[in-house]
């Protein structure tokens, strides 16, 4: 919605409305006096008439007060839980519940970042008599994420266009939660520098497993199937066979959800943060034999503890979908504080897979610190850089340097330039 440049604002009205002077008729009084004086001195009736008109406008301006709107807003969506790619119709209705006519009303619905209008427009202009309403209807394409619409922006202007009031009438929250199914991903390994591949990890003690560990004296309660009957028959000793313990590894996916990761190559959607989330979905599906947890670096650190099973996969998918909405507001996340929180929650022996575009030094340093401290780290890094301009080429070279330095430190990096996540894992040799 095209809005005029407003030089100054006045006091707030009730319900949060802000008075704004447009300045359209600011010079009308001196102009009226000058034209009247010129018409009188020149005895020109046309000039004198123009002066009278200017005087009338000045009087009307002085007598006109700012609009005092009373509006009721409502918003409906056709499907609050669409599937990815579905079209969702959004309808916003603004009704004049006051007793005065509003001659000029401009409405703009404020959509969440990440939703794209494919039909209609979220803006409208009109006049509202008491009891009348304005409506806007438009269609958006659902993309994975959780989105909340903000209150619409409304501008009401008087008949002369001299004074406006600007506000954001309250409206019920209208969330849209679009879920993305986990892909049918192949088995994936992260190639950590220590700790082995995701899959069953062989322990150092006895327990349930398939690999022979040893023989010990029989203890009350041992399963009869584990009794070494051959030895009992041979020498009369009652013993129990034990096997080497097997346990699932623990992998924590750390997603860089900061505003700094909301980067995109010109003409190459989606942005790097959304590609990181796509890779996270692929890893949840591909690390089927691991206990998988999720940590999202945004305004703080959102944590989903590691686990396995279908219910846990649903929980992880929902956490990823919720992250896929608008980017974090804070571009200055204290990574040191987030790292401290992350370390306190990482289970013993956990591996970390950091999903980040690697477009700043801080996140690369985080990967090195975690790895040096004994937590195996691997990095999945979608590349959002371009090379069309000198500045873009510099950012591209700086990112390549970070990738090289991490690899020299023994940290595997999947440098993901294009294509979907599964194809990137295949090209990088990360598919089992």
C-alpha cells in the first residue's frame, strides 16, 4: 500500500492510534493571505476568487479534527494446518463500529515472513460509514513452518487529507502450521573424526548383543538360554555366556537459525536456513539407528532431547517445522552463552552435526571448540554465496577459507552447493 511521507506525528489516541500530520495543507494560510492581497492590489477577480478559495480551505483545515476510528477486525484462513505446497486463502475484514464516517481508510494485512502471495492482494482502500466494512482476500502458498499473522496496519485520513491516524487494530491470532513429512532418506553416516559411524556402537562391557564377550559364573536370575550347557556337561561347572553390549549412538543436530543464516543467492531459492532445515529432516530419517536430538540457535537455544522411535520423530519434525517460520529477530546471539547451554545438555558420548551456511567466523569457531573439547563434530554447509560482484566474490572466498580450515582441523564438512539434501549427501559420500 503506497503511503505518503509523513513529517511529524502527534499524540496517541485511545486504542493505540497515532495522529500523524501529512503536511498537505501546511502552507495554505500564508498562501491564502498572499493571494487575497495580490487579488486586492491587482483588482483581478480571478486572483481574488482563488484567494477566497484558499481562505476557505484554511478555515476548513482549522475546523477539521483528526479521525477517531473505532474498528473491529477479524481474519480467517481456509486451512490452518495445510500440507507443503497447498494454497491457503486468507480473508481480513475491518468493520467501522463507531458512529462517524471514515472517508479514507487504507488497510494492509501484515503477513508472516516466509509466506508468498500467489493470488489477490493483502491491501485495500475505501471509505467506511458506520456499520460498513472493508475486506481483503488473498491466497498464499504454504511452506513448512509455523507462522503467526500480525495485526493489520490501518491508516484513516480526514476528508482534506491533512491529518491521518495510524494504528494496528487487535485481531485474534491466526496461526498457520504447515508440516513437512520426513523424506524417504537412505542411511546416512556423518563420518565423525572420532566415535565411529552412526549405527550400533560396540561398548566395552557385557550386555545384550550378538558378539561374544566372555564366560562368567552363573548368577541367580540369569536366563537359562545363556547357560553354557556344554561346559556343565563336560566339567559340571554352571556358567553363563555373555555378549558384547551394543548401544545406539547419540547424534545432536545443531541448526544455525540465526538471522545471520537467513541468506540466499540471487534468484536461487530457498534460503540457506531453510536448506539447513531440509537437511535436518533428511538426517532425522537417515540416522534411523541413532538417538537423534535437535538444538536450534535462534534468539536463544531451543532444545529437543535425543530419542528414537516414531513418536520422537514426530516431535523432531514439529520442532523443525516451527523453526522454519520467520527467522530469529536477534542477529547478535551470544554464541558463547548458547555453547555453554548446549554443552550442559549434550549427553555423554554424543556426536554433533552442525548445519550452517558458514557465513561468519563465530559459527566456525563454535565447531572447532566443540571438536577440540572431545565432542565429534561434522558440518553440513549449504552455500548461499554468489560471485557476480566483487563483494560477493569476497564473501565466497571467505566462506571457502572457513571450509578449508575446518577440514584441516579434521572436521568433515559437506559443502553443499545445489540440489536437494539427499543428492548432496550422496555426492559427498555420506550415504551408507
